C-alpha cells in the first residue's frame, strides 16, 4: 500500500482558489500528506497537520530568462516536472491543478499499478494520433521512484529551459515520457478536452478563471464548507 500523497502549486494570486480545491480533496479523502508549493513561508488559511507548506519562490530548476518562464502559464505549473528531485523521500505523488475540485473518494488512483510508467493521466482524444496518447496533466499521478531511477526529470527540466512550448510542462511530459504513460479514466479529470463521463470524481475547470470559477457549482459547494467543525458557518 502506498501513502496517499498529493501536491498543489500556485502563486499568491490564487491562494484562495487553491484553498477551496484543497478542501475538496481533504473532505473526501483521508490523506497522509498534501504539499502546497507556494511563494511564502506560511499559507493564509487554516490547514490540518497533514498539509505541508513549501516556499518555492526561490526555486532553481527553471531560469527566469528561459523561454517558458514568462509564458501565459505560471512557472508553478512547471514544478510538476521537478517533484522527484524536490521530494526524494516520496515514492509517488498526485499532482492536482488549482482549478480541480475533488468530489469523491479517489483512493484507487493512489494504489494503481504504476510498474514501468512515469505518469498516469486522462487522454485528450483530439491531440492523440494512433499510438501517440496525449494526456491532460491537470490530474497527474507521478511515479517519483522511477523518475529518479531513470533520471528523466533532468531531461524534462532541460527541455523546458531550452525550447518554447505551448503548454510547457504538459507538452514536455507528453513528448519525453510518451512510452511510459498509463491512461486513467476521464472521471478522474473531467474537462472539455478529456473523454465525456457521466459521474465525474474530479472536476477540472480548465480555462475558467477568477470570478467565473467562483460561479461554478462544485467550487461554490466547497467554498462554503470547512475543514474544521468549529469554523462551520464562518467561511
């Protein structure tokens, strides 16, 4: 049995939505550890003991003058390509974007067979051709043990520091790890680009930002809920 370990990453301007996403995960799953990669030493919202804060504002993986650092996507998204190096004590870890709402128990993801694969994610059919299976990395199970053994993260970081990509970290993972990817059901990453599903377990509000995100039913549901019983009615 593997520990249930997850990670979120975000800049200061999305701490509020990160917290709502975190609440959705913790209210539906008993987690061993959840890492928050942020730009400060402390998180401005109350969190339980299983949540570990990591200030990565001075990270040295991705150079500020590299072609993808100033892309429309935050440099924080590229941190998913450095997790095996950042957390040498962890064997596997679930990356969750800060626009994902976990609306069910997702224990199966943490215990899936990852033998021989670096990552597991939901396929994007429109970008997949023949044997090339392009996955959406908003919900991404990472086999950190194998990534370290194969030294694959070095290649990912090198590519991101040297070549301009449209969706930087996602494209890097799909290009360099194509033969070592396992597909997961789209119910674990329900968004407009993955396969349709009737009962989503993880709702990924890809491309929906700011006030529009706050209007979405699943976001509003967890925005009103509390991680601590004594806080009920105060959020």
